[in-house]
C-alpha cells in the first residue's frame, strides 16, 4: 500500500502503469495533457527487454484511437486519453473498436463545449459517452470517477472490464477531477488478464488466421453480429451496475449526480440536513450500464429528485426514465465551465420544496 | 465492385499450360499429365474466389504479396492491415493475421501493431483515396516517424469501390463521376505524386513505383515487395511500394485497354522505378546498441 498526493490525471496515468497498460497513444489537449506527459516520463523506467511498453504522441486523436485499435487488436492492453474536442475526433475509431469488439480504455477529461468551448470542467459529453457518440448501435462501458482515488481505481477496473467483455471502456471524468490534487492509495493490483486467442499476433500453422474487422457486408450476418453485441450489453447490464448512495435511507429529497457534480451534491446534502431538510445523494458510477432499477426503487420512498449536472440537462433524461413519473425529477445545471456551489444547490432545492408546498 | 459478400468456395486446382510464360519458377519435370505444372498459387493465398472485377490489379498484387510472404517463409510473422476501398476484403484472401482499418487509418493501425510487435512483419495495403486523401495525415506521419512497416499503395487514380469518383491522384483532364468534364487543376489542383512527396522524408527508407500490367513489370513489382519486406528486418524506416493499378470498370475500358492506358498515359504523370534506394551502408544491420 502506498499513499501519495497526486493530480487526478497523474493518478490515472500511474494506475495505467500499474495496471499493466502496454500501450498509450495520445495527443495533447487541456485539461488532460498530464496523462501523456506523465507516461512519457515514467513508462520508460519500467521497460524491460521482455516487456516493452509503448508511449507515443500521435499526430491527432484520429491517429491515437486507430493506434489503440491496432495495439488492442494485437492483444495488448492499450489506452488513450483526451478531452472533449479530441474525443469527438475519436468517435469513428471508437465505433470501429466497438464493432470489432476490441478491449481498450478511453479517457475523456470532459471540458465545456460545444466547439472549442473552454478548458474548464463540463459534463456536456454525457450523451456522447452513453448513447453512442459514433455511428451505429454500440455501447461503451462508462465509468464516472468523482475523486482522484477513483481516477486510479477505475483504470484497474476499466482494463479488467474491457478484457472481460471485449468492449471499449470509457472513463468519463472532467477538468476538475483531472486537475485537482488529493490523496490516492495504490493497493496491490493483480490484473485479471484474459487470454486473447483472437488477437493478430501472427498466424502459426496450428490455427486459422485471425482477423479483426467490423465489416459484415451481408445484412443477415451484420444483424447476427449486432444481436451478439446486444446480448453482451445485456450481460454487462446484469453484472456491472455500480452506484453510491449517501444518506438515502431516510431521505425525502435526493440529489442525483455523477463525477464532480456528485461531490458538490454530497456537500449540499449535508448542508440541507443541517437546515432540517432530509436530503440524500445518489451517484451513478457506471453511466452505462445505468442504475435505472435502484433509482426506481428509491423513487418509492422520496418526494422529489433533483438532478445536478454541468450541462443543460442530459443525465436527467435517464433519471426520468428510471423514475417513470413516480416522483417529480427536477434539474439544476451550470454551463460553460461554471461550477455551482453547494449553497446554490441547496437554495434550488429549498425553492423547489416551498414551491411544491405552496402549490 | 459488386456489394455482394464474397463466398468462400474452393476453386478448381489450376493447371496452366507451359505456353503461359507468367512465372516459370515452378517448372515441373514430370510429363505424366496432359499439362505440366509450371506454376502454383502461393499457399499463403486462400482458396476462395476473389470479388475483384476481371482484370483488376488488386487480385494480382494480393498474390504477389502472398508469394513474397511464402518465399520469405514469414507467414507466421506477418500481420497485414486492409484498407477501406476495393481491397477491404483482403483478409478474406490472405492467409495471415490481419486487421481491417477505418478509411485512411491503416498506417495508424499498423503503427499500433508494429510498435508492440516489433519483430513481426507488418504491412498496410491501401488505395489512393484511402492513403492520399482521407488518410494523408496518417500516411505522412507514420512515414515521418519511420515506422518499420511496408506500405503497398495501389494507385488506380479513382475511387474504385464507391464507383469511380475523382481521387487525389486522378490525372489532369481525367473524367470521373465527380469530375465529369475532366479534372480541372484550377479547381482541384494536380494529381499528388505520393511517392515523390514522401521520399523527401528521412523516415522513408525505400520508395519504388511499379506497374503490374505486363509480365516483366509484375516480376519487378514482386521484387520490390520482397525488398520492402526484407528491409523491415533492418529497422531503418518505412518501405513504400507504389503500384500503378488499374480500374477497368470505372475507367470504362477493357482490361487490355486499361493496361495499355497505364503505359501510354499514367506513367507520364507517375514515372516508374526506384525513387529512393537505401544507401549500401544502410543495408548493414545494426544491433540494439547501435554498433555495426
Ligand atoms: C469515413 C469514410 N468516408 C467515406 C467512405 C466511403 N469510401 C469507401 S472506399 C472509398 C474510396 C476508396 O478509394 P481508394 O482508396 O482509391 O481504393 P480503390 O477502391 O480505388 O482501390 C470511399 C470514399 C468510407 N467508407 N468511410
Ligand atoms: S476494377 Fe476498379 S472497381 Fe473493380 S475491383 Fe478493381 S479497383 Fe475495384
Ligand atoms: Mg483508388
């Protein structure tokens, strides 16, 4: 066990080394360039003759994600990281990776958009991360860290899940979690590395050739491949839903938030309790698969849910789907890289409560 | 190209008469049969019908690469990357491990493979739209990094797969479906001479341009492919073999007319031969420490 004070992005990079990441390909963009910088500096120290690890600054995010495709297709633990505009450029490659069922890790340190937007934190990429992003029917497993510790932990988890399901995993973080410093503890991680008999490592006479592709030109065959993916996503949904609940046992009002927003809502729930409002917080950790069922159960016991996001209202749609009209689901968002204070959120809740009481 | 999937069927064993002078390497001395076996397809090529149009250069170049792989005995150690273009199904024909890349990204995919499997032979196979339009950035940067891969560039001056649109290599005045009055340099510039362009980069180790429209040129093209694969062992940079292909279907020519068109017209814009050769001292392998 080793505890360090680290930046979120650096903790993530360190975890990648410890998780046995064989290859990192990336292109600089704020607020996540530390990942590439850290790995470029640190990985060479770990290289041995037997185990060469690769860190490469690509010419673009398009190249990065396609290098990940090649390395993952050859059976290696491969990853890339970027921030929103760069992740947009990767969408074609991500779609190919999902179609070819290649395990890999993609990190989005979300900044506010659209367009060049700003380098300040945002959560505007929720739809892109969870509803597809690229073309075609596919899903990423999406993990949303809300602390520096989770920036590290989810790298270990992410690589394992990617290998287990032969599916790309995205860590959807944000500019604040990526940039802030906190204590982080590294345990003794052992990779659940799986055999990859499908990888293109060179065809020995003992097996048929392996090929990696997402192309099935006959509709009958593509449909079968699509259905196989659908089955896999069902399996993932069955096994991998993760969330956190804070003071929900007796809560009458629940904040629903992920990542940075969840940290703020946690504090807001404490303040609300001090003011006599029975508040709690529900934090989805996996954004796909999404914890619809648990939210639906919670809706039985509460009066109102308030979804807080750094966007104009994206995850709130999933909360409403989950709750299915049982209780009102309200939304509070800040945009453009602005971050709400816990006070601001409590005030919003108080206003909603008094409005509801009056009407 | 027909969009029907290729069906994996056995083709009848080919026996070719000695009159056919293409590849006399496997001349058998048995005269028991009516025909003498003078040539066999490489065993590295799968026994399936190819989907290419009759007379298309793609099928021939596939065969040359697979012959080279067989002759060098590197089937186990070779990993190919297929493009998006008519050759998208290359992995259905080549009996080696392969990856199918997104349109234009083959050299990035190959970089990902080769960097992690530096002892393997890695190659990309790309058309002109793939390599020189949508994938030009990946092409130039992979070569600039001197990735130790072979790039086989099939320049047929059109987008074959999408039925004959203008390519970055379409000749001046060439009529395509998107330049119906002929390519006008005032609007679209001039055909890109990719080999000459990338030969400027220090990362390019060997650059050579060929055709496969007659027996003599087929042999030269194959030699270039063998060189390019062999040089990978040196770790000295990218080997680039450009083949002036044809596209009888979209050029609206018979295969013979198309092959003549290459000699009569294409080579004027794309002159054949070696564009960059390794220096003799470069051909001495260096070891890990850099000592000769
Ligand atoms: C991103 C993207 N854009 C466009 C296409 C459509 N497309 C498929 S092949 C092709 C051009 C292929 O031409 P070339 O690379 O010259 O190969 P050829 O068929 O001539 O061998 C295009 C534009 C695609 N598949 N993906
Ligand atoms: S002739 Fe043209 S369209 Fe037909 S397979 Fe060859 S490149 Fe494609
Ligand atoms: Mg072409």
